C-alpha cells in the first residue's frame, strides 16, 4: 500500500499563487516517482471541511501546508481557517511541514502537546520569498524565486526518501547556507541587483525554520 | 523600542539595496518592497523590529565567517 501525503495549496493572492506553484511542481515530481500518493487540496478544495474529511478518511502520514498562517492557525482558500486548536487533535501521529508564517511559534507546540502530532516543522516568523519585480504573476519564469523553490523541495524530498526529520532539516539548512554563499561569491546573473536581498531572505528563512516533536520521525 | 544605532545601521544597509526589489511575506496579501521594509523599521512596527533583529544577526553571522561573504 502506498504512503500518503496531504497537501493544502490555496491560491488567491500573490504569496499563495507562488506557493501554489511551488507545491504543484513538487506534486508532479512525487507522482512521477510513483511510490507515494498525494491528496491534493488545491484552491477551492482547501477548506476546513475537505481538510478534516481527508485526514479522517485517508489518514495521511505527512501533511504539507502552504499559504497564510499565524501564531495559532493555518489558512486555506480565501483565508478560511483549516487548522487551529479546535481541530489540532486530527494531527495525531502525523508529521507536519507548514510553509506558512509564524505557526511554529505556538501552533507547532500545540500540535505536539495537545494534538499529539509526531513532529511539526514550520517557521516561527514570516516565510519570505524574493520575487522578480517584472514576473510576479508568472512564478514559472521567475529566477529570483528559484533558491526558495529549491530549499522547499529539498526538505520534502529528503523526508519522502526515508531520511529522518532532523537530518532532513539539517540538510536543508546546509543547502540554504550554500545558497547564501553562492549568491554572495559567484557570478550569479542578477539583472535587478537582487542577490543581496535574496541572501538576506534565505537567512531569514534559515533562522525561522524550527522543529517540534520527534526529530527521529520518518515518513 | 529599537536601539537608535541598530536602526540607523539596518536602514543604511537596506538603502544599499534596490529600493524596488520585492519580497513576498506570507501573511501579507501583496509584495513588499525594500522601501516598505525601511518604512517598517522607521515605524518600529513588529515587522520592522523583526527586520532589525534578523539583519543584526545576519551581520554577526557574516562577520564571524560562519557564512562567507
């Protein structure tokens, strides 16, 4: 029986549009390999009702959130709250990676303590992406976006390949440090002079990435 | 309240960047420019305070050699 991943990926403003794209590419890659099945709650399916139904019926081991969030909640399409302390128990025994802002500071702890999730990875501050000023509606062609896309993919593919959470996160952090170096030292094509800002944004995400729960958790 | 020297240093660093460069901050509906980031630091908003905290930490990390320039 194939392992299951649940992905939430709303799309209704520029930040969610970018995350929708990032997670769509990831989904295609996962499906191409074929060893894991994906439950895709995208756009209008990213509702609390569909989210809870998918958790109850399909019982995915890994849940990947993309979109807006806060200290105590994660949103879906048009800002509808998907997860907060009222339904956090539905995360029991699961591994969570939340690519949303702030959630690792409070919700991450609640997910472990009250929800009995096995592990929660997320950001305890804003999640930041630098975009090409001329391509903010076409993430596919946005070169500034690439390092952020790569680091997102790195963590998830590492987890899916069977590497434990702590090592997956450490490898991702190492990759971010390498990118910061790369954007500072090498001759990166930098049409708008954005490399210094990209480095700072990568550093921001590096410092905000936090793990709660069992670091030895394996997908 | 942000220390004045820290605020001046961070604003000076941000002013060296392309003012029209854009970042997406999850939690905001649209893009934020470097110019907006400087305004947040000047206003000492929660976001401005975070920018200062991370910029100072970033400078220290670069200075320590933990990440090469």
